[in-house]
C-alpha cells in the first residue's frame, strides 16, 4: 500500500498545470525530434536540460519535461523507421526490418498505428513494474557484473543469426562488420591506434550517427533514386490508416512478451533499448515465424521491437533512481539533471525526495497516454509523407542527413565517410545483406569490449571468470542453444524432405 499512496502523491505533483503543460510540450517536441534521423533521445534531452535549468524550473518539473522528451523520442523514432527506412535512433533499428516492408505494401498506417499501441503497452507495463518492483529489481540488477554483462552481449549477438531466417550467416557477417567498424580509433585501454590507416580523422572512431545515416539514409536515397529512374514509385499509400482487429489480436501476446522482456533488460545498467529490441524481435521470430513472413512485412515484427524498446526506456529509470547508475545513455544525461539540482540518486532518494521520484513516475503514465492520443490522430499526417514525390523527398532526406552529421564535429570528413558508408550499405542491400545487424554489432561491440576488459582485470586475466557464476553460465548456454538448435532443426528438416 505504501507504493500506491506514494503514487497518489506523485499524481498530485504530475497533474499540476505547469507539469501537465511541460509533459504535453515535451511529448510533442520529443516526437518531432525522434522522427528526425540523427537526433534521438540523448540529443533531445541534451537540448532541453540547460533550458530547464535556465528557466529555474523546480526539479520535479524539469525531470517531467525531460522524461516526456525521452518518451516522445522513443515514439518518434519508429515514424522515420517505418516510412523512410531510416531509424530515428538505435532502438528503432529493428522496427525497419518489418515496418518499412509494410509501408512499401501500402500498409504504413497499419504499421504506424500498431507500433503506437505497442509502444504504449511496453511503456505501460514497464511503468507499472517500476511502481511494484523498483527496490527489489535494483538489487537483482546488482547481480550483473562485467562477466555477466559480457555473456548477455554474446547472447544478444547469437540471437542475431535468427533475424534473416534462411540467411543467418549474412546476419552474423553483418554483425561482425559492425563490430569491426566499432574497433576504429584509439584503444581506450592501451592508447594504440586501431584500423585508422594513418588518418587523424579516424582517431576518435566512427560516430554512431555517421554509421546510421550512411547505412540507412544514404543507401535508402540510392534505392529511391534507382526505383525512380526505373519508373517505379518507391511507396504507394493505401487508404487504410489503422490496424484491423485481426492484426491487433495477432500481436497481443507479442506485445506482452516483448514488454516484459524489454523491462527486464531495461533495468540492467548499460543494456539499453537496442539490445532489448533485438532480443525481443529475434525471440518473436523464432516463436511465430512459421510461414517466413518476418522480414517481409509482419505486424508482429513491428510490435515486438516497439514494445521492447519503450519498456526498456522506462525500465532504465530504475537503476538511475535506486542505484545512481544510468541505465542508458539517455538516463545518464538525466542523471546530470539531478546533479544540477543537488539531488543525489540512490536508495535514500525515495525517502528524501518522494515528490521528485514519484512525480516523475506518475508523469510517465501521463506522458504515455498523451503520446498515444497524440500519435494515433496524426497517423494520416505522417503517412502522407509517402505521397511526397521523390524529387522533393530525396533532397529533404539528404539535407537532414547532412546537417545532422555535420553537426557532430563540423567536419567535412564525416560527410565524406557517411557517403562512402552509404554506398557500401547500398551494395550490401543489393547483395541481400541486412543492415540492421551491422548497427547492432557496432553498438554491442563497445559494451562487449568494455565488460570483457573489466572482467579480466578483476580476475588478473583468468578467463574462467566468464563462466564463474550460474547467471553467466545460463546466458552462455542460451547463446549456444539459439545457435545450435536452428542448425539441428534445418538438418532434420532436410533429412525428412530427402527421406
């Protein structure tokens, strides 16, 4: 009952006129920022953090604004992923796999609406989980050390093999390509230059935005130009702007499973929405892809990553509030907001600043409702982007992409590198290589390397630490199963067909 009374206190804070106005404003602006390739939640919160402090907003109001921007960006990232095959941030990468094929089939409205409902369900389940289990789950998250995190990342990589169905090798190769790109730059441990080929421009590594914009936006522009030159329309829009009851019913269990999975992964510091959406998608593919429809336009392939990444986004607040450890890059920026207001996160925060903590939690419920009611009516407006002629759409995507990349370091080298990666991505797509695993490999590589180094440093180089705990052994076993079982299933199917 204490949690319910505290939540009631939180709603008293969240429904104050100023906080409601800030939540509404943050949801709208966050959605717009999320659909712009290259921005995403981290940049959105980084933009509004100094503004909130400069306006002398109370700490609970500032956190409500930033949380609404965060949630809005998570919703908005799916829009460009589905319509343009350009994810707004890493968490929306998996949404492109089935979302864009649905748009190509004239079902953009159905994809957008089912993704909005999935995002709502994921965030709602996760926020309820915060209310009920925050103290207990924060202790469980502490059981993950560097060795367990490394095993979790290996499991995430192993699941990527199932993303391409009959082409798991290409998916894994794509993941290793992404890992190789992540190795470029100065080794943070030894100071050695890796894969820079003598170029000072590569000494800081390849920026994530350059990779995403190059492999997705630029390659998509080339595909659109190719289709236009061939006299084809890139996308045709049908009159259907909402999902059917049959489509909603088919995604019900997918949303529930993915939301719970995303919440569990979200409370692990550093795991993030990218890992959650990848694991949720591959899990649903293994469970439901009986007719090989995943990857060619299956609404369950949209529902799974969207429910998972929004659940993970909300779940990442648990380690931030209870342990003072950011659960994601975005909550790391929000942790800076707490520091600006001289608030120390940790187990005592719930007792020392109940209005701040529970006001923030209550605002997540409100922001989630606002985003659902805001996004569903705007589906028609979003879908009309598809009717824009390529002669206008292609230059617009190019302009947004170039501005977003140039804004990182104000370097023309990043622009050239983006174009080179775009051409490389175009060639890979023509060879039927998936680009999603490349991005996921790039993101996971840094996490894997950092946690492997920490684990080996703790054990003085003893590799057995990677298999020392039951949790890590379980994750290694799961990774082996998701690799071996599909091979055995295919082998058995071939023997049955041949016999």
